[in-house]
C-alpha cells in the first residue's frame, strides 16, 4: 500500500478515468443489466473514497474496484430479486460469489460498445450511451455538448438501459456473420461524435470541441481492442489527421478554410501518429471508406501548401471513395480535386451531373466549387452568378452549421 | 428469451399472389419449427371485424372496429424463444410481410407476479 494521504483523491480520480467503464462493462455483461452495473460501480467508488483515504490506495485499484463492485452487485441481487435482472444472471451471480473477477477485462468494454451502439437503438441514444458508459462522461457533460436539458438526456438514458435489459440486447461481441455490419455501426457512432465536435458552433464551441477528444479516445480504445481491423485503424487515423488542424481551423472570425490555414499551426505529432496508423492499416490491403478518407487527409497534411498538394492522387482517392461510399458531397470534393489536378474543364465535367441532379441545391460548397472552376475556366459572368448562389446558401446561420458538419463529414477540402 | 413478433401490413399491399404468400408463410413457419424456436403462431381475422371494449363508470362501451385506426393492421403474431434480440431480429426480417409491411419485435416479460400466481 502506498502512504495514506492526499494522494488517495488523486488515485481515485485516475481510477475513475481508467477503470469505471471497465467495471461497468464487466458487471453489465455478467448481470445483463446496465442500470444494476452502474449502481454497483457507483457504490464501489463511494466505498473506495472512504477506504482509500483511510487505508491508502491499494496496489491494484482496478482489481479492488472490480471485486468491491461485484460484491455490491451480489448484495443488490440478494436484497432485491424483483429488479429487472435475468434470473439466469442471479444463478450465475450466486455461482460466482466466491470467485469475484480479479482482473479488469478490456474485452468487456468491447461488448459494452456493441451494446451501446446496437442498431435497435435510435442513433442519438447510441451516441449518449457510448459517451456515458464507454467514455465515462457525466450526464451533465453530454447534455451540455448536445445542448439538451440534463433531465431530457437522463430520461433518454434510463429508457435506453431499460430497453437493453428487457429486449435482450447482449453485452457481447456479435458472431462472425453480424460482426462486420455491427462494427460499422460502432465506428459510425464514434465518427458522429467526432463530427459533432468538429462542427462546433460558436456558442458552445469549447464544450463541443471536447467531443473530438472523446471520439479520438473511443477510437483509440476500439483500435487497441481490435488491432487487426483496418477500418477501425482508418477511422482513428482520419480523426487524428483532421484534429491536427484544429488550432488552424478557427480564428477570431470563425472557421478558416483549408486553403487559408496557417499550416505551421498544424499539430505535427498528431499528423505523424495518424499517418503511421494509416500506413500500417493500408499495408494489410483491405481498403475501406475510412482508410480512403484518412489517406486524403494524410496527403493534405503532408503538403506545405495548396499548390504543393498531390492533387492527382487526391482525385484518384476521391474516385475510390465514390465507389466505396457514393454521395453527392464526395462528388463535389472529387470535382475540386480533379479541377486542381487536370484543370477546370475536367473539374466542371465531374460537377455537371451533381448540379443537374439538384441534390445539393442549398449546399454552399457546391456553388463555391462551381464558381471557382468557372472562374478559372475564364467564364467570369457565370462564376459571379455561382458565387452569389454560394453566398445565398451561407446566409442562414443554421444552414451554415449544417454545411460545416457535412464538410467535416466529407473529409476533403471545401 | 421469448419474443412476440407482431405482424403488420396494409391489406392488399402484398406484391405476391395469395397462394404464393401462403406458401411463403408455410415455409417460414416450418423453418421456425425445425429450428426449435416456435412456441406459437396465430393469424387474426381482419381488423374490420374487430370489436373494442371499454368499461367506463360501470358501463360497457363497444366500438365497432380496432381501437387504433392505422393504415397497417395487426394481422397476427409468432411467439418464439431465442437467445437474444439479434436472433429475434433475424427471424423477424425473414417474415414475408417485412418486404412490404412491418414486424414489431417485443420481448416477452417473464418472472412477473401474475405469472407466478397462475403457475
């Protein structure tokens, strides 16, 4: 035991960050009930606050918490058999009473992630559950980040926990046949959290920007748990590479476009880390949407200026992305890249079908890209009209927010 | 766990002729039976034949028709026993009506007081 004293509080804080979600995950898997798991974990942390201050921090805080929480859970089961716990869990609990888990299983957090991101839950519910139980954010923090009343969010979580336990959503890694699509769902939730932070609107900028860090934390966890999954690596690389530009993306006046960013303010450590993770993933030759988007971000990150950017390669990657995950927004970005690589006429040829489809009529980046290509093609009058359309599209503040979000989601230059 | 798979569709919207639709349900029911998950299944008479009953102030009030007027009617249900929601959702997705209607999956509660009283 380490000396008794003020470091007990610090140890508890570290243990909370490191162990809380692991404790919740293990209990949830064993009990099949997230609420019961959360309650037992809360009791264990309360007990730790008392015991550690008195006796000193135990040598294995995670193990101490796990053992204590498990004991609390069993007490809870014995005292209240009417709780919404599967009777089988009760039997398992009795059987396991003597052998509390000594180690904190990282694998249980993977099962917890799959449960929190289950497709039978509404998307906003998946996001809230993942941030609360996997990332360990408080209800208040999540409510603030999504500009919701705390009571609304708390209610949403209560309902979600009830649905998970009563509808039979398991805290387990799905079988091989469902794994790929369920893993897609988990990654989508993490990326959604990242984009919510990336698109931080003015009023709640600081709180929301924290969502990027949380998403990266979740991405690191998933990557650590599934090191062989190339798309998870791609997602982590993509988030790191985008986040490397965070300081340069904002100035006093608002968002700064990629072309105008001070590249000396890009975070070189994040770029190096993201690029290394991406390179290792790409070497396995299992391409996917996230790896492709990360590769585009990596090419931007490697360039000293817009002119020095490898536009032919970026255009080719957008072509690959359009096949993997086709969308009009990807086509707009591809048109910009083709316009840089092969000249404005080639870019306009890519853009024409998007313009004709009318799919993105209110999307300012479409009109801005169109205007820029027309300008460079020497069609000044048409360019002026396109710029006017771009500005009209940006007039609405709410829309502007949405545009940025989609821009962040498209992974490329505006 | 037990699940009720509640079968909904708007009448007359099946793209299949009646005979083929019937065959599809037979095949589905048979596969559920063979998988050993089938606890029961019923097909309901049309929603237009329903009678809804309320008792208010001691008085019985009858309404001619279903209590909810929806485009898609409850046509019947399967009761199955499978390990978890994912498996139940797979069985739901295989139901012929899901191609044009919808199946609602509801877990069945167990261990309630009234069930214990009836046991």
